C-alpha cells in the first residue's frame, strides 16, 4: 500500500541503511569491540554469505509484493520455516522430534488454508 510505487532496490537499500545504523550502534554500545577482531575468516565468510542471502531475500520480497497479492507473498515467505526444519535436520544434524514434526505440519496446513 505505502510502497507500491517505490522501486524495490531503493526500498531495500534504504531499509538496509537504517538497519545497519541501528544494528552497528547497538553493537558498539553493548558489545566488546575486541569480539569483532576475534572473528575467524570462516566466520566472516558465513556472515557475508548470510548478509548476501538476506539482502536478496528482502529484494525479492519487495519485487514479489509489486507483482503479487500480499497474502500470497507472505505465504511463500513464511514457508521458509518448513525448509529450515528440513535443512536443520539434514545439514546440522538437528533432531526432528514428534513435536517439531506436528508443528511443521500445522504450519503447512495454515499456509495452505491462507493461500486458498
């Protein structure tokens, strides 16, 4: 509604600047600055990759909102939790308990019901 005429790249860029100022300010106020220099190259690589993935996600979300209905875009966006459950088990070796499986199933049902 409020961003329908805003270019997705502009919206994502401005949002990112606001988030960076807020987050870096918080980090500098609350955390020991020495922790930043103690990061390994592997940790920095994963932080960079996570940042790129997050930026692409935001950009594609804004683009999707320009072309689709907000409810449908939200359903696709929120379905990521199902992928996280599966990938956490496959990649990170996390256990999928009965409770987690039921919760994931309920999320799937809710997503289907919302999109119909």
